[in-house]
């Protein structure tokens, strides 16, 4: 059964969801690692999973003795994913990236050129984009050969009519 893994790397957290792509997208696993980075005393990983779309949710939690870095966070997520499902069935990993600048106006398959471009525009979202790029690289190492796709928050704003994004009105 092919899976879609979606990662949302924040400045101090990693949220993720795993979907079955058999007969449409069905959520099977959802989790979050909090307390990533310096300045945090503790980190926590909580998740819920179900073996089939119609099955009941099973909730679990893991506490870390101290803060974790991005590598440890994705290690913990990978351990949960591989423990619950066959990770060799992951067909694609999607990443939320805050800012794509003028370069990225729609989702892209990540390659070395995309990573270089993202490195060049980190100042546009200095708290989020470097973390996202780091998570993309970590996911590439843990899921080799699996396509990584970056989707950008700024793409949404490009679809708004000019009067909506130019004037600060409700």
C-alpha cells in the first residue's frame, strides 16, 4: 500500500502525518515532536495511529530527558513510522516551507538546485526556512530514493486577488 508522508517543520517542533494513498488519501498516523532546539528544557513526542482507516486511534507519547535537535526529532518520527508501517511503501515525502520567494510559485520536487535556491532565500523566513531545509535533508537521508516535494505558504498568497493582499482590511 503506497503512503504519503507529510512533514511540517517549525522553529521548535516537527509535525507529521502519514496517509495511505490507496483509494484516496486516508490519515493513518499523526504526530508531533515539541522542544526542538536550544532553549528548551524538555522535548516530547506524541502521536496517534491506526492500522486501517476504519480502525480506532491508538495514542502514545514519549518524553525526552532534554531538548532535542532536528536530527533526533526526525529519528524519533522515523522510528514511529517504521514501527507502525512498512516505510519502504512511502511513495513521496511532502514538506511545508514557509517562504519560496519569487523563485517558487508552486510545489517543486526537491533536488540539489532547489536546496541551493532555498539556502539563498533563508533571510525571507529566518526562523522557519533553515529548519525546513534541514528537515528536507534529514528526510532525504532517511528515505533515500523517495521523492521529496516542497510546498510553499507563499504560493497561497499568489492566488489572492491584488486587493486582498495589498490592503490590510478584513
